[in-house]
C-alpha cells in the first residue's frame, strides 16, 4: 500500500472511531488544563500594565513615550525566545520547556516589583518576555499533541480561556489595589505574580510528555502508553500512534527544518505558512492589545474621569471576554473553526466601527461613556469567539509534525512583532490620526482578515495529520 493510500485508510478509520459515542477522556482534559494554566501568567502580565502604568507614570515620572515603550516592549523582547522555543521544545521536550517558562515568569515578576527606575523595569520586562515567549509557543503545541481528535478544538481553547482568566485577574488587581499609595500599588500588583509560577511548575511536572515528542525520540512504548491514557478508546490510541509514526517515517526533504520552511518550501508548505503567518498577523493587527493595554485611556477619552470608574469598566470588559471564550469552547468542535473565525472577524470590524463613531462625538457624557464601554465589550466578545482562541489552535493543527514546533514559533514571532508594533504605537498613532482614526484603521484590518479567512482557510475539524497536508496540497 502506498504512503498516501495508507494515510487515507488511517484517516477513514479514525473518523469512524470518532463517530462512535464514547465517554470523554478526563485525563487528557487534566493534562491540557495544567499546560494551559501557564498562560494565566501571560494574560496577567499583559493586562496588569494597563492599570499599573497609571501609577508607574506618577511614581517614576515617566513620559508618554516611555510608558508606550514599556507597555509594548515585551512583545518585541519575546521574539528571541519565540524563535528559539521550537528548538528548545524539540531538545528538552514540551513539558520541561513549560517549567523553564514558569521560572522566567517568577523572576520577571520579582524584578518588576523591586524595580526603581525605567531601565530596571525594562530589564524586568525582558526577563518576563522570555517565559511568555516559551509559553505562547509550546503550550499550544503540547495541547494539540496530547488532545484526542474528538475534543482537540475544545481542549485547545483552554489556552485562551486561561489567558483571559489572567487578563481578568490583572484588571481586578488594578481595581482592588487602586486605593493604595502610588509607590506601593503597582509594586504589590507585580509581587502577587511571584508565587503562582512556582505552583504551576510543580503541576506541569505531574503531566506526561507529548506522545509525538516521545515518538520523535524513538520512545514508541512510552508514546503508546501516553496515548492510551489520553485517547477515548484503545483503538483510537493505536490509530493516533500509527498516524504519528507514518508522519515521522515519511520521506523528509533534504536540509534543515528552517530551509524547508523558509528557503525552499514546497507548494504545500508555502500554503500552510501563508495561513499560519496570516492568521497570527491579523489576530494582533486587528487591535486587541490596543484595547487590553490602553482601554483606560479610551474610556477617559469617552468621558470617564476617575481611576476607579475606568478600572471598574476594564474589569467588566475582562468578564465579558472570558465568558465568550467559553462560548467558543462549546462551539468549536460542533460548528468548526472556519465559521467561528469568519464571525469573529466580521464582529470585530463592526464593533470597532461603532467604537470609532462613538469617540467622534465632541460633547462627552455618561451616554457616550456607556456606548464606548458597550462597543469595547462587543469587540472583546467577537474577538473571543474566534480570533482569540483559534489562531494558535488552527496553526498547530495544520503544521506538519516535522515542522510543528518551529513553525509554531515562526507564527508566534509574527504575532508578537505585530503586537509590539500595535502596542508601542497606539498613543503616537492616536496623536497623529486621532483615537477614532485608530479604531477605523483596526476595523479595516478586521474586514481584510474576514476576506483572508474566507479565501485561504479550509475547515480542519476532526482531520488527521496526513489529511491536513492533503488539504493544502490541492
């Protein structure tokens, strides 16, 4: 039987197994939950700066430019760890890499809480960025590799759920500690983040290694043992192992992984990379980090005057964002990835247009403030329905096994570079084209993303590794 025929036979058997009613695998759910909880720290550090910057600016006397660079620099700093994360994950394993990420999170939080100057805070952000880059790349890869096909989309959505839990905790910390003296408030906000990475590292050590990494290392018995525990049935475990081994045994192009992806990519790999890079680019270029980092400034522009009311509104936004991640989690394996991504991009375009129109009103009032908050809530709801949880999930699903870790790193590097450009330019851009102009621009990007998804992205729900490549070979 040829390689393609064998792959098609395995896919047919796997789909047949998935159609049978079964009890969902709770062990896989526990493993994915532990890996995904690392991203709580990512969300916490991102959102915390939105409120902490109000106090840091006053305590250390920072300028607008310094605040802008401090807030967005972490996205640029993490490029180094993102680009090396694939190599690290392949060398140390997915689990050990997540432990290392938590160590950097702990060191970064401690350094931020003790920082006494702008330079010290920038150095602390750099340390935190290393852990964030490793977690953002490796956690999605681990989740895609450990999850059974029947619930891969739902389990992979846990990443964004925990990222949003972290964002909500960051907003809540800002609001709860806003009444403390200026020189203490922001330091305590960051000091709170020192202990959780230690606890999470211990939890990560309790979960098994990725079966695909074990198979890549020739540890096939260990890989099968993990698959038996993380699959819905023994038959499905054997089919998943067969799928992994076939991908590993397939003829490999000459040269390194980077050469195959960048220097001499095949037509199939080129199509996959366009989807991965494009999806990661549009996720951030649509303005999510402008909202996460600068929503207090947006709300003040709309007429809110006190820090307590502004930070209270950010908490409400965080609650909405987290709730809609659960909606996406429930729908992704029923509706599919593509419909949710289309609905998400369209919703982002409409909500940002509404926000821009609201900010165009010259006379601010409680009504304009309420409309502004409602528009931001609509934006985060639309974003969390698709773009938020599914960008990393989709990218990890479609990347061939031999390219997955480094391909995920490349996609996340584009993601963070775009995020850095957005977060480090928002204040300056708002001064140039106005704040409403910024959101009109983001709405246009989201509309373009909707076209990109419609033209470029096929559905991936329930497909095997070989079937994924076949989708892009056409």
